[in-house]
C-alpha cells in the first residue's frame, strides 16, 4: 500500500485504519503503484481560529477513487480520542465504506484491546447504556460489538476491582511444539535436534524462575496467577513437567493462587500421567485445543492430531479433576465454512468445558501458510462473521459469559477473539495480561516481562523487558554469562528493582 500523510496525526494510527479495509497490506518505503495496490492520502488541518479539526482522505484502487472530508468541532465532546484522530477515523470510514461497499463491524476502533475503551468510559461514570452509545456514535461500532465490548469491560471491572495493589503473576515460556501449525507465528521449536535441548533449556529457565520468586519476595509482591504457556508445554515429558511443578511448589503454596494454568493445547501431547502430575502439584486450569473438529481441516492447517485425539484428551482432562478446562476454536480458517464451524461449536458446548475461547483466523508474516501463496484474507469475511456471531449467541444461551477479548491485525473480517466462561470460572491471567492490571514476570525464551504501576485510572506506567527470542539464543546468552565470556550490563532483576525502587 502507498500511504501519504500530512498534518499532526500519528502515522501508525492511520496505518491501522487502512488495515480495516485492506487487511494484510504493508507500508514499506519501496511500495510501488500498480494493479491492485491501494493508494491512500490523508491530510489533517485546523481552522484558523483553532475551533475545529478537519481531515481529508482519498483512497485510490485501480481506476476507482473515493474521497471524504470530516470536520470535528472542538466544542464537540470527544470522550477518549483526540478531535484530530476522530476526524481522520470518520473520513477513512466514509471513504472506505463507499469504495469497498463494506461496513467494518468495529468501526474505527483500532488496537488490540477494544474493551479498554469501554472500561475507561465505565470508570468515568458513563454507565452501560451511555458507553454503548458512545461506542456506536463516536467509533461507529455496530450495536452487537458495542454491547460485547461493554459487557466484557463490565465483567473485567467486577473481577479486578478487589485485587490487591501489590499483586503480580508469572508466565513460564515453554517454546517447544511437536509440529508447527500452518497459521502459527509464535516462537516454537519443532525439529528433533532442537527438541533435544529441552533439558538444558529447563536448567537455565528454572534458575531464572527461582530468581523471579526471590525477587517477588524481596519486593513484597503477592503472586496471584501462574501461567505455563508456549509453544505447547505438554511437549515436555511427565518428568520434565514435574521439574517445573516442583520448583513452583518449593516457593509458593499453590492453593493460595487465584489460578494456576497449564496450556496443554495440542491433544496429541496430553497423557493421563501428565495430567495427574499437574493435578498433584496444584494446576487449576488446562487448555485442550482442537481449533476445529474437522479432520480434513486439521490436516490442512498442520495439526498432527485428529478429532478422536481431541475427544480422548478432553476425557482425560475431565477425569483428572482439574477444576477448569478451556477449549480453543478458530473461526474463518481457510477451507472452513459456517456449517462446519457451527457444528464444531455445538459439539464443544455439549462437552460443557468451563472455558471456551473463540479466535478469528489471523495470519502473521512468519506463518507458514503465507508461503503457499493462497489468498487468505477476506475483507467482509461473511462466513467468519456468521461463525463468530453464532458462537457468541450459542455460548450465551448455554450459560457462558464473555470475560475477555482482544483483536489482531490482519484478521478475517476485522473480527475479534473472545473468551467465554461459566460464571466464577473466568481465566484471570488472561484479564490481567490483556488489560495491563498488574506486573507479569516472564521467564524463558521469547518471554516478555511487563512491569505495571497503576497510578490511577487512565494513568498507568508500563515497562517491558524482553528475553532472547529463540531457545538457542536464550541458552547461548545464559552460557556466555555463566562462563564469563559475556558480561550482563544490567540483569532483569536490576531493571525490575530500578522500576520499583526508583520510578514508583
């Protein structure tokens, strides 16, 4: 995509608006005009006396051009964004709708966390009805999405308002998988040679985990959730998983946690022994994720398991006595349709997991499926939209409530990912991570520690500390520091202390 921006407006924000109508577009400096390449021009300017902001947007696609101009008076109440961003958003919405004949369900609301805007409105005393109206009128959300965002925000506020100010969580990264899914962009190791490094990886990761527990005690923080994620943590053997569980049990009483999650994920890695160990050491939540109950689709997307494998793994999880079971599904997979997806939803709800998470298909640049050269993005995403709507209605009638939500770039139909749960069984870590409510300490390759200090509503200080991305990079750095060939200028612990002691 060719993008021209003039005036006092954030270019990244304009790019996110463009992606609403042109998912999968890139914005490199070397982009060239040509057939099928959109060209977007955006200009923002204030009137002479500074009483309004005006935005002009022109979108050219092949031989068609659409233009729109929107003016926002400074006397007009703008609740969350600036007058300039609202003017640009409205102009982009109008021009894009005219050119593409498509009305985005989330309007001009961009960003990963749509419920965050609704939360800010609710915290400011707008109330549920007015919050929905603002989302519809200022951001052009359709009524269903406005209601969803408000419902999720209301639930999050209810669940988090009594949490202690010194609360924190730990994320433990196990970036290994038995095979790589075609749509995956996460850091995960799958080859036998690299899987052989797991024991050595655990040696260093467990040292970091112990240091993290020590640091939490030093800072006087209260650990509330532990999340073992990946990759696929159950790629590890029972003995390897027990090494992690024992380290956790040595440092904390897991019965005092709000939640202890093992993201098993792949049904082909789940065994009775692994689940028994998880239960023994206090795991309270596990994920068993089929994504779809179509064997043909599973094969197409690179999942090395069958529907039968999922039913076997789910039965084992149920029998284990672990309190909560989450099931992940993906709407809008290439080759999927509404009939197949709705049947999958029906069958999953019959199993009555306490948690159900419905993702919408989204592909990142690192995903293998892009290498096949197929067209995977769909602007209107009609089947995906019907599938997502069906899942939300079906979940509601089955007694599930939406409790967390996020969105991604380049998602089919510009749709959302939603977590549902039976009341009282919400996945707390998901809320804490998604809404920047408390510090999340992260250990292992590709893990990112997120330090959070909430000064007040709308005033949050956040700092991120990134670990080496790949397991071999993580090991190489740890070995170099240990044998003295590399000096660490400032350790993670030092950075954390600096944040808590000097900034706060």
